């Protein structure tokens, strides 16, 4: 076969923290999926330095967020620092130390890739500034040229703009002449300021603090503790005066000490209601109201007395009475932050904004931002009180003020003070978002015009209309607030970007027409191949070795696509503001590697039998991450579920009563913690949806809950639907919400609605092929076209092997859809604080497995129909549908074929029955076929391998083997644990 997967080339422009994270995620995805990728990282600064973390920076330039949020492929910064310095006590270490951590992280990443260089991945640093980024090529394979070098994909993570239109000129004209202007970064400009100079500084925020420290302690001064505060001892080379000016004439508020008493303040009920209120807000005013309520609750929890009027003044920026004495305001803020003064409204508003920031980010991101008029000024106002200076830097600044070096900030324009300055320091850096004149702004200008400021970047970082170009970080802040945060848990745009890049590479390189295809149906249906599968099938010797070693057939499994598929559903839910949890339908495949994958990804398992449940529990899956949805639940199964706190999808009122009776001797405690966890299964109204044998009607459940008392906990509501229609899910949700509301009224606290399975997937990417197949099938059935199936089987009952939308996009349609005359599904779930649970099987295992089998014989049926006998039986690749509508592949062994090129035939199996046919469509073998060749049936992990498998004739069941630890292509093989007891 000739299915060589070509190397993908990718440029990351910017080697700062986000460039590092992107490279780590991309290479991890490449390793897992068997994609070969060559990454060039462009930056004229050292790797890891970015704009803010150069190792040459002075140690008094410190981190402005707690160090515990910083991590990389090396692990956490604090753990690394403990090893390197022996200390983790300072939550705000020097930024230069953080830069060293990022630099070592880059080296570790490069070393890990170089250690497996034979696998086809590489990372190279290009120490150049990018001056040219241009598209070259078109269609499905665009090429980007970076300084003339070609790439398949480009990611821009350029951080702070070095130059921007709002910066001051080198010489500032004033009424008293021109004054020289210097910047803060790098600090060499500050070094040109003479001792004893009068220095005006534009800006009084965090960059101003860096400038003040460099002009004082950076010149030999020293901070000394004295009576619980700091004093400043001059070094002799300081300026005579440092005079900040700004639009507000105020310093930023001081954020609380992360180890201080305010760090643990939280209202008794949390802020979940305010989080929901923000997500459901229609306007900026709604958002402000949620912050105000949260601030009131926080202040009360801290033992303070809240003044609602003052809280709203802080939110609106109307608290100008405090700005009248900015130094006193700073002292008060510092005292509150360190616990020496009671908390006030400023702290409460800042803490509310910090706590609710994930909800704010969601509400104000991407297209959702367009409905929040006034959000930008609100965010700027609250940034001052929420994301201000650290307590150590506030103490240093106050010491410099007390020493008479730093003057109180004035609300004025730089250069307009009564007495002239000798030098002006520009401490206002380029704002977040697109900055005119930058590389990013130039290359995405057309997309911004076409799509608008709020939607010129997708949630995975890609730029609409700029295929294979992505922008992540500070440049995208106008679309995604806080986009340059060091906290990797705040945004997921980088993992999404990496998944999309690798997924598109697999699609582009692994199923191109005619590439390496040695078998096809006479009416072709070409299945999608994952990169790992393409690599395996390219190695005929390895395929034969697997069959020889483990027997024919052998089920070959790989879990990386499952992780991607779970993430796709979770991301779609997150885009709608709904927490979405996936419960892998265990019945889809018995292999335990998939249970482990769901467990490790933080998802759950849906089980349908005692053995499934016991195996899942034995794999360490907690009971509260398991749902028992079995149609038949013997007492032993229910007792096992009760013993482990498993949620039971109760199918009938009688089943609920039996469960309660079984639990009556289980030591039910007064607080109800030992009560059965149940999710009543709702059967939707049969006048609106087809009748179902699963569940009870909503009215029956409402009556049962009213009469049953509180002998169980309704933790959710469950539905089981046939088919995949979005409209059906919305109807079922309406009934489920009615039962949820009834349960809440009775004192239960449900947490979720579970829509069950039926999440669609598509085996085929070619819609035209699918439509051609159906036309040919219909002609065959009508007698107007040739027969191409076994005994003219009409294949009347088959899965929709091609459909759209699938998975994530399908879920977006569900969540965006209306629920009756209420709001959208997402809004109704958010309003009630409910999670959405899904129980996919097939769609989670999309791309996760294939079957390899040996060709055993070649012969003809008595009427001359050619047959190709395969060492397997039809139950080893079959569901309850009539056939698998994906073409197999043939891996030829060396030598001339026993049947010539272009020959045809049906695949038949090992059972001694007349209709023992593996694939019921006639196949063609373009390269011929011989005994000993290997047949590969792709994408069979979901149901095909196990749902009907049988050991009739005492033929052993197929062994399940797992390919893992790919290291960018070199995969090891092991037997799945489900088969170990029998081997």
C-alpha cells in the first residue's frame, strides 16, 4: 500500500507562554494521533521570554498573579521552583524566574521531540522577527509564507505590540520645549534618566510600578521593614521626583494576599446564582446587577456591612470622593488586602469580578459580546479594582511615596504640569486587542471587516476566511477577554486549536481518492481513516504480524480519537454556557481501554449490566460518575449500584419502589446521604413523539414523586430516544424540565438532565457517494438497475453512514433550539443550574478501531459467484442493522495475486450457514487478491466488534489489542485487559 502520511509544516509566531502551550498541545495531539508535524517557532527574543518574562529583567519586577496558576509541560511552576530555589513561599516571584521556567519548558519540549526524531516530529527555533506573512496557494491546500518560508498552518501568538499609534513620540512637545520620552520595557531607556531629574510618568497602573521600582531600588535604594511597614533608604541616584499622571488620577486597587484572611471568603451558598445571572444577562446592566449582588454577598460573608449605593458607585466608577486623595485610597486598599482593615465595597466588587470572571468571559466572548453594549468601559473600570497591584508592590510604592520620591497621581495630560519635567516615561503599553500597524492587524483586516470585531476569531483561534491561520492571545482580547492570561484553566482555545489542526491534517491526508485503496465495493463507500489507522495499514508486515500473533480476526483499538470526540461534545456545551458531561455507553465496546480513557478525561460511564458495572468500579471509576441505565435490573445489580452510590435510571415507578425497598436496610442516614440516587426515565408524550418502551410519562412521575416522600434523591432526569433528530430532543427536554421542576418543588435538588445516546456521527465524508449508493440501491430494489448485494438484499435497515450535523455541531443545534414556548435549551438548563449529560457510544468511538482478518480461501459459489473466504464470522462485524456500509481495505502480501487485478467477489465467513457473509455488498479488488492477504475493515470500534459477537462452533472470540504510546507514529501494542483473564 502507498498511504504515506506526509509531514505537516506549521509556524508559531511568538515563543512566549502561549506559543509554548500551543506547541505542547499540538505535539501531544500529533503523538496521540500518529500525525507527523514539523514546527518552526519564530521569535527574535529568547524562547520563553515573551514581552514580560525576559531572564535579563531585574528581580524587583515581579509577577502580578499568584504563581500557583502557572504550569507547562514541565509541571507546575511552584514545584519546579521548589527544586531550583528551595522556596515557594513568595506567591509573586521575579518575572525573570518565570521566564527561566518557560525557557526550560521549551528545552524540555524540544528534547522530548528530538528523543523520538525518527517518528517524524520536530521543533525548531527561528530567531528572527517576522516582517512578512502572506497567503500563497488556494483551495484545500493553502500555503502561508513567513518571511518567504512556506507552511501549511500558521499560529500568531505575538503578545504585546512593541509599537502602537497611541505611544508618545521620542520628543514630547510642550509649551516649555521638547521633553525626551523613554519607555519602560526594556529598562535601558530608564537608565538614561539622570540622578536628581524630575520625571513625569504617563500612567499610574502596573507598568508605572515597574518604572518606579527600576528608578529607585534598581539604582541602589533599599526597602527596610519598620514598625510593620516598609521604609525606603535612598541609594543616591534616584530621580528627585517621579510624578505619575493619568486619566483617573488614581492608583489601582490592591488585590488580596492569597494567604490572607480574605482568600477563603465565600458566601454560604456560593455565587452559583450570580454566575447563572451573568450567563443569562441580556445587557451590560444585567451583568452589573449580578456583580453588585455578588459583592453584597461577599461583603456580608466577610463580616462587613454592605452599602448597596457604594457598591454601585464602585461598579460605575462614580466613587470619585475616594479619588480625591489617591494616596489615602491606596493605603486603605493595602490595609484591606493584608487584613489590617475590614473589607470594604471596593474589595467586594473586585472579588466579585474575580470570582465570576469565568462566567464573564463566557458571556462576553465571540458573537455573544455583540449584545453587551458598554462592556468595554465596564471591564476597564473593574480591572482597576479586580486586577490591581500585589500587596508587596503596594507596600513598596507607599514607601516611595512616604520618602517623597513618588508623588500622588494627578488627573492630567503628560507634559501639562505646572513645572517642567526633565524626562517623560511612557508607562502606557499597547492595549489588548488588535493594534493598527501590527502584523496580526494587517493579516486579519479583511476578516475583521467581514465578520465584525466580535467574531473575527473562532473559539478554536482560527480566523474565518483565512484557512489554516489562527490568532491566540493578546491580539484576540477584543473577542476573548483575558486572552493572554497565564492561567491555562481560564481558556481552552489552545487545546481546541491543536485538536482542529490535527483533525484536519488527518482528513486531508488519509482518505484522498485512490490513495492506497486496494479494495472497494462495486458501488463504493469510502470510509474515513484516522492517521494512526493509515500508518498501520501502510505497514503490511505489521498487519500480518498482528493477525499471526493474536489470531484472525483481531480487533485493533486506539483511544486518542475518543478523547477528541469527548472534548468536542464538552466544547459544544461550553460554547452554549452549559456544563456537559459525557457518560460513555459501555455496551458499544467491551474493551476496558475506553473505560480508562473516559475515567482519565473526567467523564463517566453508562452501564447496562452487573458485569459492566463491576468492571467499571474495578477500574476506579467513582460511583457518582456512573449511571445504570439497564433495561432489566435484577436485585443483585441494584444492590451493587446502591453500595457504590451509582445513579440509577429508574425505568418505572415499580422499579423505583423496589430500589427504595432494597435500600431500606442500607443504613439510611438522617441527612439522606445513603438514599438511592435516582434519575427517573421520562417517556415523552406519544402524541408528540413515537411511542417508546422506555420510561414513564411525565404525569406518572409527578404523581409518584408527590406520594413517595423523601426516601430517595432525585439527582436528575433521564430520557431514552430512538434516532438522532434535534427536534425530538427538544420535545423530550420540555417533558424532562417539567419533571425537574416538580422534583424541585418537592425538595429535591436535581443536578442534570440526561439525554441518553443517539449522538450522531458520520462514517463517510463524501455525501455524493452516499447519495449515489442510495440511488443504486433503489434501482436494484425497483428492478431497473443491476444487483450489487448478496442475493439482492435490499439493505432496508441500515445506520445513516453519512449524516450532518454530527457530534459537536449537532449538540449546538440542540442547545440553541427552543424548548416549547420557553427559552432555548441552553437557557433553560442554565436557569435551573443543570448540567447536560449524554451517553454516546458509537460517536465517541468514531475512529477508534479497525478489524484485521486473514483471507483463508478463494472459491466460487455453485452458480459461479466468486467468494473470498475470511477467517472470521459475520457476528464479529455486525450490529442489529443489515450491513456495515464502509468499504474494507486489502493489504496485499508480496507476489502475484491468485486472482488478477480487478477481480470481484463477496466476503464470506466461518459459520456453516448459507448466508454467512461478512459484507453484503459485492467487492472489487483492484490489485487482485490471494489467500494470506489481510482484510481491514475500518472504524468498527462502535458496536460492530462486540454487540453481536458469538463464539458459535467454539471459534474463539477476537482478541482486542490496543495501540498506544505512539510518540508521533511509533505505536506499541498490548492486549486489552478485558481479554487478559482468558489468555
